[in-house]
C-alpha cells in the first residue's frame, strides 16, 4: 500500500513541477492525475498497492473536503456577492463531469466486453 501511496504522491509532485515549470494555468494536481491516467493506460493494469491506497483515499474522501468547506465559511462575504455565479458554475461543472464520466465509463466498458 505504501508503494501505491508513494506513486500517487509522486505523480502529484510531477504534476506540480510541470505546472510551475511550464506556467500552465491548470492545477498541478490535475496534471499529475492526467500523468497517472496515461501511466495506467500504458500499463494496462492497476497494481495491488495502488488499488489499496486508492480505496483508502476514497473511503476518507470526506476529510479532504473539510478545507474547502472551511474556505467557504471564512469567505462568507464573497459567497454573498458571488453566490449565484458560483452556484451556476458548480452546477454546470457537475453536469459536465457526470456526462464525461458516463461517456468514459461506456467507452471503457465496451472495450472490456
């Protein structure tokens, strides 16, 4: 499990370095996740340690949302001013994420059968 966690953190670090080095306006964590995705596509399997560490992170996902929740509370004045725009943007991004996830799942499940 430690190997999987180290791999995840390693790809996160590479994504951060890439973002800083190239000045890409995309968070380094997203770039690292894309690198991890490409790595897994070429490898065509997920190691047991990476699967275990991923399951651990998924089980504790709610803990990762606490900092953003605190950020919303501490920026209450900004939420009052921009709340409608934020709600609209979040709604659109959630719908887009659901559509892309469904599309990707259908594409990947077709390849397995």
